[in-house]
């Protein structure tokens, strides 16, 4: 597999942040993929094999950039599929953070319920079935509370 050569010192997170500030991006504005490619000096693979080698470099640089914007400058950016990243206004950051967290929680509860529903109960003894059923009931109850909790949390964001 061909390795895409990278010049070791061809990018700097600090320079990318400086360039971001110099370009005066504003809340709600889109940071395009092409701008990120340029500012983060992302490798441009020509083949699928090269892409396999480069994808982790690209992901790592973008994640470092996102993390630095958030933790050092309190700027939160979210992916806009196929276009780039949108700068989230401070007034929307909490709502989006809660929404993302709730999506993850619901997804994990759904996986948990699926696994529990599809357990080979015929291979369990009576005590194991009882514990399994108790766990299923508790998970269902918690999942229900999470759904209700989401509604209550989102009511905080209504004007």
C-alpha cells in the first residue's frame, strides 16, 4: 500500500487558529471544507489507497482544530454534511449540546433494549431469567425517563 508522504512541519494548529481569526469568521457562518483543507494543510489523496492512509490525519487535524476553537476560544462548530462546519452562535450552543447528548443516550438505550430483547432466554435458568427481566424493566423505565427529561430540558430553551 502506497504511503502518502507528508512534510512533517507543514501545518500548525496555532497558525490555523490565527488564520481563522484573521479571516473574521462570524457566528452562523460556514467554514468550508476547502478552507479547512487549506488552513490545516490537509493531504489530498489521489487514490482510495492513499485515502485510507490519510483519513486519520485529516480526522485528527480537524478534531484538534474543533477542540482548540471550543476550549480556547469558546467557539463551537458543527458539521454540515458535504459542505463544512457551521459556527454555532453562543445562544444555540447549549441547545445543540443537549440535543447531541440526548441523541447519543437514546441511541445507546435503543441498542441496549435490542440486545436484551434478543437474548436466548431458553438457555437461562429461572434466576437468570428473573434478573434479565428485572434489568429489562429498569432499562425501559430509565429510557422513558430520559425521553421525558429531554422534553423538560428543551422547555428551558423556549422563549
